[in-house]
C-alpha cells in the first residue's frame, strides 16, 4: 500500500469537487449557487441533444479548417428517444411486455436520479443511458417492421373479410418496413458524417457548419 499515492488520489478528488464549486456563482435573489460553466447542461437537455460538450477545438490557418472533439449524440437516435420512451411505456402498460418494462425501468433508473443532482452536470453524463436508448429504438423498429394492416374494400372502405377464416383480411405486406430501413440508414449516415468532430479530424469550416446545426452545439 502506497501512502503517497493515496494522498495524491485524495488531492485529485478534492480538486475535482472544487472544480464544481469554481463553476458556480451565488444568486443574490435565491441565495443558491447557480452553475456558470459554459457547457453546463441540466438533465432534461441531454435527450433532446440541446447542449453537447466541446472538449477540444483548434482552428487551422486562416480559419479555413478546424479540429474538434465534440461530445454530441446522434440526433437521429436521441431525438427519436423523445418519442420512443413514452411509446414503450404505453406498450408496457397495454401488453404487459417484460421487455418493454425492462427498457423503461433501466432507462428511468439511469436518468431520473440526475434531476435531483444540484452540482453542475454535463451532456456526456448521458453515456450510460445510450444502450437503453438503442434498445428502445430497436424495440419500436421491430414492432413497426413486423406490423401489418387490415385490408379494406376500395369502394366502401369497410374492413374486408378473409373467406377462409371469416375474420378481417390482413395484408401480407409489411408496409412500415421500408421506413425502418430508411431510419437505420439515416442513423448510420449521420454517424459517419459526424465522425470528424467525434475524433478531432481536420475538416473544412464548411463541413463543420453542416455538422454544428445550432449555436448551442458550438
């Protein structure tokens, strides 16, 4: 056991917690300390991708190119989660599907406690949530991919009857499957397009502007 190393770890821990205090200011109206870090992001901003964290940025000569490491979520994944999680809650309630329940409980268990944290929080804290976000999207994509529709009479618009079963006629076409495929392709394409700002790749300012869509992402 190394006593010197132990003290170094304690000092590092103290500096870490002190940094949280340094990035706060006392609000004279409320008497509370308010985070002032430029990349401070409350938990409710994580899923909508409202305030990603920039770890490193360096402009090239004459500001014609740029290198950046930006902790940002894939908008195709994150924005879909805003709709997907409530939908899975409904599926859990209506279908009593344990898979939906697992996703909801795991997601909430990782996410909800952050709303109670008072110290400065940042977008990259969302990282442990991403597996459950992807599981949720996969669950909904599977539902949509396997969904079928009933056949209706072209003239009356009434539900057609299957002469063999006497029940409603069900189309054998998976009409939503092309949309699922398009969604997956879009998610992969955005990931590839964002790759330079995830890895500090040198890109032109024009390319960079097509990635940083909003001022809050800078």
